[in-house]
C-alpha cells in the first residue's frame, strides 16, 4: 500500500478522465535515438496507466453481462463548457398571479364521462367532451336577441378565447426572449429556426437609424438634396457641418474688437505655456557674477579690459566708467537679457 | 412583427433540441478542416485524427482559403462551420513554406473561438506502418486513458495549454458508468523539450497479474508524431470564467448535521435550545381555578348532543 501512496504523490491522477500525469520525469537534454525515446515513453506511460488502473480496479464494481461496471467519480480537471448554461425560464403572467393568490395546480383526469353520448371521452383535443359539433340543439332563452345564430356565436366565442390565449403565450415568450431563455425549439423571428438556443432575435431598426439612412438617400443627388421635392411630413435636413464665421473687417467696439480678443487669446496662451522659462535664474545669476567681477577688475586700473567675453554683448560697457548709478542700469539690462531667452 | 416559429416535424424538433445548451453536456464534436494547401503528411494526420474520433467528428474535405486562425477576421469561416455542424473542437491543417505541416487545434465556446494552439507535425508515423495483433486494435468510441509525462507540461505555459487541449480533444464524453472490459486505448504524451511533445496512440493489453488489478501493457498502434508548439492563444479571462461555470443545480449543497457511518448508518444531530422552565408560562389547562366551570361546560355539551340525537331520531 505504501508504494501506491508514494506513486500517487508522484503522479497527478484524475480518475474521471482516466488521466495520469507525471511531472517529475526528466529527459536528458540530448535526446537519445528515436527508438530509445519511444521505448522510454511507453515504459513511463505503462507505469502511469498502471497507476490509474490500480485506482480504477479498486472501485466497487457491479457485474454486468458485458463486464464489470464501475462508477467513475467526477473529473477533477476542469475543462470549458461547449455552450453557455441554459437560463431558467421566467414565470408566466399566470404563474406569477397563481403564486400571489396561492392557487395550486391539480391534476385532472385525461378522460371524462360525457353525459350527452354516455361514453368516456378526452377532456381536450379531438373528439372531446362537450364538443361544439356534438350539440345539436341549443335551447332558446328569454334573453336571446332575435336574429343571432347561437351556433355561430358559440363558435366565434371559442375562436376569441383561443386567440386570447395565443396572445398571452406570445407575450410570455417575448418576456422569455428578453432574458434569453426562449425554449430551444421556438424562435420569435421571421427567419430560420435557431441552430442554437442562444442566438438573439434580429434587432428592430431604430427610428434614428432609419432617419440616417433616409437622410443619406435624400442627399445623394448632385445638389445634395437641396432641390428635391419634400414628401409630406418630411422635415428639412439637419445641417451637419459647422457654419463659417468671418470677423468684421473694421476694428471697433463690440463685435469689432473680436479680432483683437482672438489674437490676445493666442498670445496669452503662448505666454502661459512658456511662463516657467521666462526667468532663467541660473543664467541671470551667472551673468550678474561675471559682470561684477569685470567691474571689479576695471575699477582699479581704469583701463578697459579687452579679454572679456561679455564685452561685445554688453553695449553699456564702454560707459561703465561714468558712475555707479549707471552701473545699476547695466545690471538691469543684463537681467533683461536673461528674461528674453 | 415577430412570429412564433417552431419546427414543423418531430425530427427537426429533436435535432434542434440536441443542439440546445444543456446543463450536463454530451461530448464535444470535432470538425476537421483543410487549409489552402495541405501536404501528404498532413492529409494523413487529419484522416487519422478523424479515424480516432470517428464516433463524434465531422470531416470537411474542401480547401478553405479564407481560414486564417490567429489573424483578425480569419476566424469567421471557422466559427460559421462550427455553428453549422455544431462542433466545438476544430482541427485545421495547413502547409506553407513558413510553417510546414501546420496543425491548429481550436476550441470554441458558444460557437466563438475560445482558444487556439498551433503545432507543427514532425516524425509522423501513420497507423498503417505499425504491425500488431489486430485483436488489440481499439474500438471506436472507447474511453481512453491519458498519460502525460514530463515536467514541461507543468512549467511551460504553451505545453500546459497543449495538455488541456489534447485532453479535451481526445477524452470523449464524460461518463459515470464505465465498463472495465472495454478499456483498450491509451494516449501517451511526452514533453521531450520545452516546445516539443511526443504524441502516440497505444492499444492496451490486460494481462493477468495474480491480483484483482490486471497488468497493463501498451502496444503502439499509431499514429505517432512529434508536435512542435508554434503559436498559441489563451482564452480571455472573462470568457474563461464564463465557460468554466458549473450549473448551480449540479453543485451539491453541504449537508449539515448528518454523518454517515458504515457501522451505525446515517446519523443526524438535532440541536435543541435550552428549556427555560422557570420563565416560560405554563399552559392554560393547568389553571385550577376554572376547573369547575370547564366541567360544567362539558356537561352542558353532552346534554346538547343528546338533544340533537333525539331530534334526529324523531
């Protein structure tokens, strides 16, 4: 027994599918010759099949004429279904009503004793009890209207009852179709019988779709349907595209200032987009430092330095000797340069 | 206006009902299709798969130019054929320079492609090339054993998928009663490398072993081939979840407080709430006070009855 248990731990066995799987066997990376491979596979396969058979033959069996019958357990490996689960049919109007009122169904006999003919007859269907055809005479009453054929009346009433029932049946089927629980052999369509139960009935074309199609058909002329005769009740086509708008030529107030507003809008949009770059702090600080150093170098010697890289960039450099007040200005100028970047 | 349409003949009705979704499904049918071009090898492969599954398969022999699995729009024909023949397993063979001896196994759910596996066929050996005792030849429609060998089937995703598809393809109908004398075939699949599976079909010889369990012996009856996994497409999660649903009618509700024993039989436990004797009022009858009146009432009743009887007699 121990061996068997060990084997079962090694193998995965699904008795419902007669399936065994040995996930531990490993083949050498270089495959041996074909015959050896096949031989090894069969050997391993035999072991697995033997493992399944051990479990299978230990199940309780019933002796049958053709051989021992065994009850298989349900498969443990889950495989997908072929078709969706059938949906339960919604209750009919009558069923809902009967439940509400607590009406219970009673079985009725199929055969009923017919007093007119003195025989047993079917309750419903062909040759049934109280068939209209079996009534030869209808007694006249005081309330009868003259000129009405009582036989015809009876027939038409019956016909109406059948029609009513048919209407109810149709209504209930429609409800079932909404949930997708139509009986498999019934279809509510003018097309073919369903091949499977899950196919939906063809959709009704909506009003909007019809209008679209009608509009397309109407506008399929050279003039785009502009000069076509309208049918009674037909509305003019909807204008689908945008209307073009032009700004006034002359500038002024109100509508006249619209162009200015537009350009302003564009500009502010652009500005706001690059607003984070307006002041490049690093560059500004750099420039400021360089200039200060240069000033310091220039002041003691009072001679203009030629090696400064900043010189051609700064137009105020030549006049920097004049005084401190002017220097402040030049500083501002440098920072402005940074801004313009 | 909609119209109620029903099959006009009983036969048509039965046929339609056969195709309707069921709570417990019968076996899946297999459809075998050919692509634009098929090699000689592939033709034999398709024929032999058809032979293996003859009880529950449909084989189409025409070439299909517009079937291209794995491509968008290339599945419409396949889905249509699946609907037409009510098959939910499709084996499609095609041969091209890029993918020689190509076999695509597709499964459908509600007649829409569920998943796809593409394998190349190599080292194919036909049924005819095997020589064995013809008594061992498996019978059509017998329940097969499956033996899967190799860790590839557990670790490699493609092979794991292929394992499931092969099992679904060949397992046939799920049965509850099995005749042990009718066991006569085994499918052996071995994961040789990470993308190659050796697949073979064997007959079964039951030998006496001295115990109840006979000794199994496998006899290769073919076909045997190498399946080289190429492309595969797993089912979408939502679809998979839906397809794996079990009918609530089939799931057993857990039976509480009932245990079964071999010796004692079925045993049920009953839980009784505490009897709170002190706080519960005693029933009316025990009231001693009204005893006289009750007795009087009884007497009166008997008198009345007597009166009635007398009346009847009169």
